[in-house]
């Protein structure tokens, strides 16, 4: 058998030159990876006399070589520096002579994240030094928050997620939405004003500030100093539910509690409510079972007393005496006349003693005692049932007193626009606007004759 060489095992594998192989790699990479914006830090920056820029873009996980040719580099409005955070737009390319890939940069911009992060750290240190983030000033959330205010965008996904969780978990409290822009120019002022307005209104158990995730630029409104101070100065406990698990804002540090997401905040609020309702249900079931067990126990005791009375009943004693007499009669029937006479005398004496005992009267007295015991037992059971029913009625009255319907009966009303959206501000109301007002016993259709706007916070 002939010995095969190693290269013979790969006879069916194509043989190509380095040039062709590199060209294939170039075609594959450049044809499959589209142009993109790449964010990173400039490293190993070299400026050639030709005007071309060579550098690497890196982050904690990787780096990629990059080149920016003179035509694009000459149009830059800033001077790239080592360590600068930038956004680079370009496409991947393979430099065949060296067999390496690189990013050909067509446009380069300074990244705002570097500046924002520095500002974030500056404000964080300033406010921390003032004590706004101290753990010992943070308040515990109320056990059963039933009146909750939320500051967020009324059209954002954060509010929808928040309400969906509360509805799914059958939360029975009252939620008021205070609309505010959560991104862009003026959003920080609106958020701060809404927080302070909720505190001016008062009457809320909890204040939630919510927004979905995003970049540091998107979430910057919640890093503004005014928002952080408004959260810190809030008289109402504050839950900050801004962004996702990895997002942190200055509002998070100033709040009493940070929730990882708006959905997590809703679960946090409704958990105590669900636990309390579960305990009430367990108490209700336990009360019913205890009542039934008490009735059964009284019945068992009554049966035991009845059996005890039967055991000591004079009737039973008399029956036993008759049995004994029959036995004696059978045994001594054939005795002498004198003996029989003597036994008859004894029997007459026994009958006389029995008559003197007044069996009927004793039975009547025992029946009276039994009736009195039964009436006391009925009164005790009725008093216990009445007490338990009173406690249950009191709990129900308390729950009804704090219900949204009770709030409406005290003179409050809920205003909605023609599309059924709650009105929390006069900003979108003008003369002639059609509104709906919900009262405790019905709804009213209203037309605005005049608008008086309060001072802006």
C-alpha cells in the first residue's frame, strides 16, 4: 500500500495566490458590511505630510484602524486630538498590500457624550457634596400607596408600560398623570415645574418620574440641576424610573428609591397593594372558618353535655333498678313466703323512697338549666358574629371612603377633552374648547368661556 503525502489529502481544495486570497477577503468585507457611524476614542493619531490622518478608534472592548484622506480631513472644523471621543462615518476597506482591514472615514464629528459625561460627573460631585444624595435622608415608600402622581410624557411608551402593569395586577389606587416633555429643549423646566406643582397640590402618597431608555443626550433633562433639586425638595416620596437597568441620572441619586424601569416601578407600587389584599382575603376566609369551627365546637360541647345528662338521668337509674328487681324476682321466686314477703316490704320501701325523690320535678329543673345554657350559647354566638360583622363593615367603609368615587362625591371632578384625555393643565385649553366633566353621579358637557392661567413655576 502506497504512503500518501499530507498535501494529497487536500487535492480537492482550491489553490490560490496570496493576492487572490486577499482580494476575495476585500470583496467579501466591502460587499457585506454597510457604511456606519462608529463612536470611539482616537488613539495612535498620526498626521502625514500628505494631509492624510491615520489613527485607531477604540473603546474598552476593541479597536479598529482608521484613515481619513486629505480631501475630508481638510474640511474638519476642529483639530482631532489623542483621547478625543468622536463619531466617525465611513465604510470598511481592506488594504491589500498589508492584508489588513481599516475604516475609511468620510466624516468626523466631536461626540457630545464626552462633554456631557464630564458635566454629569461635575454636577454629581457638586450635589453629592451638598448632601442631596445622602442615604440617611431617603424615605421609605408608603406601605399601601393609593394616590399616585406620575410625571412623564402622556404619549410615551413608559406611561403605557406603567399603566399596563398596574392594570394587569388589579391595582385599586388612583393614578394622576402630570404631562411633561422628557427630551429636548425646555423639557427639564417642564419636569421640574411638574414636580413642584404636584407638591403644591398635595394629597398624594407617592410621586413617580418616568421615561424610557435612551442615550445620555436623550436622558439629559433628568441630569439638570433644577430637576435634581426639585426631587430632593419634594415633600412626597419620589420613585425615579428613568431609562433602563444600565441608565443612571442625577434624579435617580436624589430620589428616595430608584426603579430600573417604569414597569419595575409599577410592580414596586402594586406589590404592597396585592399583598395587603391577599392578607385581607386570608383574614376573611380565616374569619369564616373560625366562625364555623366555633359553632361546631359549641355543638360538640352541647352533645357532650346531653350525653352526660343522660348518663346521670333518674330515668336511667330507675330502669336499672327495675332490671335488678326482675333479676331478684327470678332468683328468689321460689323462696319461702316469709322471704318473699320480706322482699316485697323492701320493694315497697324502695318505691316510697323513689316517690319522695320527686323524679318529675328533678327532670323539669334539669331541662330548665339546659334551656338556659342553650340561650347563653346562642347569645354568645350572636354577639361574636355581630362583632365580626361590624369589623368587616368598618373595613369596607374605610375602603369605600378612600375610593375614587368617594373623592368625586366630595366635590372633585375629572375634566377630559373631546377625545377623552384627562386635562391636567390649561396650556391646551382656549376659549370655546369643548370639555367633559365627570362627577360622582354623571357627566357634564362644558364649553370654556374664559381661561385664567396661573403663574408658571
